[in-house]
C-alpha cells in the first residue's frame, strides 16, 4: 500500500473521542483474564513479574498525549507477552527436557546504539554456523499445533511492519522485520521480562530500570533460547542488543562462556543518531513532549559506559571474553575486522565468509530514504557530547571527527 496517510488520521482519532484511552482502555486485570481465556491456561510460572507489569501499564496510561494506534500496539504487546508466558510455561511442563538444552558459548554483539551493531549482526548472520533469533520467533517463541502455528509469521510481521507503517522513519533508522534477526530486548519483553529503561529521568544509573532484577530477566531470556533450540537444529546462538551493556554482569552469570563483541564510535555521531531513533519510537505512542530531557538520556549512556569500564577493569566481568571493535574500521574493511574478531575469540572463520560478506554489501541498499537530524535538535552541541564522553573516547582510542564549531 503506497499511501499510508490514513494511518496518520487514524492515529489522531483519539482526539475526537476526548482521548485515545477512551477508545482503547488498557487494564492489567482484564488483559490477564483475556490471555488466560484465549489460551485456556492459567499458570504464569511465578508472580514476580506482576508488580513490574502493573507499573508498566500504569506508566503507559499516565501518558496524557497518547496516540490511538500507539495504544493499540501497546495493548497488543501486553497481551502477547501474557500469552507467550502462559504458552512457554505449558511447553516446559510438557517437555521438561527443554531446561537441559545447553546454550553454549553464545556470540553476543553490543555497544552504544548506532555504533554498527546492526550491520555486524547482519554480516555475522551470514556464517552458516551461527543462529540468530528471528523477529517472528520472538513474538511467538512457542510452536503450536493449532492455527496459531500458521500465524507466527503474521503476528511478527504485524507487530514489526505496522510500527514502520505508522512511523516510516523507523525503517530508515532500524529495519525490523519478521524474517530478520531480532534484538534481545524483545526476547525478555515478550515473556513479561524487563522493559526498556527510563532514559529521560534524572536519577542514578541503576534506578532507571524496572523492579525486575536483571538476573531474573536473563533467566527468562535463556528459557526462550532453550525453547527455540529444542524446536530446531542446535547451532551457536548469535545475539545482539545495545541493552546488554546495561547488565553485562548478569549476562555473564547466565552465559559464563559467552563471547561479547563491543562496538565503539565517535559519540558526536552515535548519540544524536540514538536520540533521533528514540524520538522515532516515541512518535509511535504519543505526541512529542518537548519537556523530555535528552541531556539526561546522554548522561544515562555515559554512566552505562563508565560502569562497563569499571566492571572490565575490576574483573566483575571476564575481560578476556570481550573484544572491542571500532565502527570506522568495520566500515573500512569488514572482512578483515570480522576475521580479527574470530581470531581474538578463538572461533573458526569459514572460508566462504568473504564472498558472502561482499555479496551482501554489494546488494545492500545504500539509500533508505530521508533520515536527517542534528545534535541541536536535542538541545545539545558537539562540544557537550565530546566533553561528556571524553573518558570513553580516550579509554578506547576512538577516532574523532573534526568539530565544525570549536
């Protein structure tokens, strides 16, 4: 469908009803009952998730400028998470051997958002030994024998493609599709795990997260991978998400033999790109709120990077299982950089990878449409960003672009 203008008009339909919440109410108890009725199941495994779930719904309902389609998407996401949790617990009861599945030496990509994690994820997915979770699997991790099995792809396509129909710039900043490798934050989120942090609040780094412990979230992350692995051929898991940076200590407690690739890029480029990406997703759910502090989001990211440096230096996380990659070097010679990654992490480099990488890059679209922004859009300057992340760029010896103004 070429003309999606009607989506914009639908999105503002809530204004005619005195608020989108009048058209699409979101109530925790009614969603829980609906999920149980739809699946004919009642066991969620534990109740530890409930306070966080209720808080997430309360926080979303507190948005005074929510959009109709955003509320519809969010309500569906809440309901799918409940149903996925019920189905996963039922599957574990039916096949308890799932918990014996070994997630051996997963290869995990992380780094500040907009540092090249997505392109590296795509390139490493070309290795036939690697197995990345796909978008439709994340939204429906449990295979079923009923009609739901036939709709797994449709559910994933709806949840991912519809977001890009409503807010097309998301496709330009991060192309999410049901058939493409999916980020890890969706794995826990879609079984009632942790939601994304509150980027904009002015508070200590650890206080940005929900009441659910990161160890708890990773235990459910692992259960989803074990379930998917139980249903398919066993391969090395290839995972990717910037949010792994927030909880690397929990990640290594869950996956002690994990191998982590940490990407780095000049923050004067990556931070404005990240903030624009966040703004795109905000537009899914609410009319833009000019009071949001993007400076707080920048500080949150710098606090995260400081924590990672401390954890690596203090031995809280195994520094010898982490390799650092510079964005500029990856873009300049991806084949050489990937060979180096494999060598540093003691992995076998498949001889057919150079050809696959070259073919992928040759066929990759160079222009995805208009995607313009500047640091001044977020009341920041290059000098602000350079100062905030000086410790980071000096520690990792990150090449810096020349500032246009001082």
